[in-house]
C-alpha cells in the first residue's frame, strides 16, 4: 500500500490517528481543575508540535542517515519564512504559494550552503554550517533590513500590493487562508467539564506533516536511503569502492533544508509575523536536541523529541510559585515552603534545567532516545507475557552481531 511495508503502514496509521485525535489526547484534564495546567490541546501549541516535527524529520534525514551534524539548519527555517511572508505581501494571503516558495528558496539556499560545507566533515562541517546560520542571522538583523525588516521583522499590511487578492474592507487586517478558509478559525466542543478546540490551521499543518512523514519513510526505505546509511557507516570505505558519496550527501542536505523551509513556510501560515530570531544559533541547537532526544535515525523519534521539547517550553515554563503553592497547599506551611523552594528551580524560567537533566538521562541510559525507551518497555511486557505462557517455546539464542 502506497509503497510501504506492513510495519511502516502500521506506524503511519498510528501517527495519523494520534494527529487526528490530538485535541482529545492533549486535553486529558477538565477545565478549572488543578491539573488543567498540563493540558496542551490549544491551537498554537498543537501547531508548533507538528511544524517542529516537520523540521526535526527533515534534520533527521541528514543527521540520522548520514551522520553529518549541522548546527545551521535554522538558516533554512528563516529563509523559508521570509520567502513565505513576501509571497503573502506581494501575491496573496493564500498559504499555498507561500509554502511552495518557502520550500523552493530554502532548497536553493541549501544547495549553496551544502556545496561549500560538505567539502569538510565532522566538527569542521558543523562549524561551517553554524557560521552560515550566524551570517544569515546577521544579514537579516542589520544588513538586509529593507528585505527582512531588521529587528522588527515583517508582517502583512493593508498597503501591500497582493496582486491576486481583492481589496480589503475598511479596518480589516490581512489573514492567512487556504482558499478562503481562515487559518485561525476554530471550533470549540464542550463535553462536561472538558473543552476541546479544533483549529483549521492545525489540521492543515498536520496534513502537511503526515505527507512529510510519508516521504521520509520512502526515503528511509529506498536505495538512496541505503546509500546514505553507507555514508554514515564508513564513508571512506564507500569511496574506495568507487562510489562518489558527495552527490548523496548533498542531496540529503538539500532535502533536509527543504523540510526546514517547509516548516518555516508553515510557521508564517499560522502566525504571519517573521523576525530574524528564527535564524539564531539556538534554534539550530534546538532541532539537534529534538532529534537526539527522540531517537536519531528512527522514523518517529524526531516527532516525539519535538513534541517533548515544545511541551516543556510551553507548559512546564508556565508553572510559577503560586501554582506550586496551590499543589502543595495540603501540607503544613513549613513543609510546603520547602517543597516549593526545591521544585521551583526546575520549572518556570528554570525549565531549561529540567530539559538538560532529561537530555543527560536519555543520552546516558537511552542512547536510542525515547524510541529506545518505548522499545524496552514493549520488550519487558513481551517477556512477562512469554513467562506467563508455559506453552510458548523458549526463544532461540543467536550469536551476537
């Protein structure tokens, strides 16, 4: 089916189902309860989950398959965003031209960056990509201000030409849309004390994410993906066999850059405000963390890593001392203050500390990321089931590979 094996079809269907039901899954607690703080089913955050999932999926094609670690992928995210916003200012607020142009421009820019950076490997490649990203940030911030808007950034204005759109009504503001469907349009459904929000922009971004995930599966299972794994395994030995690895690594770099541009275009489609901060080196480091945290080289790992980091950034960072006092109010005053003092450094503004601890634990105990953790849990349940079934023959031993 669609060129996928049974396992890949099952994985794709699971991801599609989780994406479709996200408004329910991410809102497990009723409104007004103390635990409602942990609900993540609001449109802005759900959009970030899928958009940064696309960003991480694309980065994983480069890093997970070839082993080339780029610290400059935020440059393609930013370039894609600027291309998209200019399409909205010049042509139409329809998101389709903006997204297409974001992918094309990011792809062309990644050809230039990749052609130069891939002349080196290892730490030198990583530093070159970081240098390109920081140069792009500096250009956007202070040099190309007529194009980028500088520190202020860009957003659609009523005075923009927009050749394919009609004149706006007096007092109206330009809104991103998909053939008339407002990306900000939402429908709220109340079920008891629960409130579920279904946002048009989220489902548009989710559909693009599923398409991107499908393409990534096909790349992973293709002969091209096998060649990329060969590059990661032993590039020098591959070159000795007479195979030139450069076209494969450059193709992987460009595909990865186009994924980043796609994510940048979708970010503009959801929030029509673009600034140079999207190119800053911390954004590049964030996608590296997402990929490693979820599981580099796996299909679903980058999506899981992106979801965890964005959840912590938007939920854990909002827990303040007042919320902590509410949680521990049942304790004696002295003990309550002690617990609040102990927990507070790890939440709110200190959420990065919690993320750092989680990242260290994953790297030390789960080198395969969250995917490896899930596999270990599944294997544990399988062993218990096998132990409880006396009729099941003992598994055969195999020599270590």
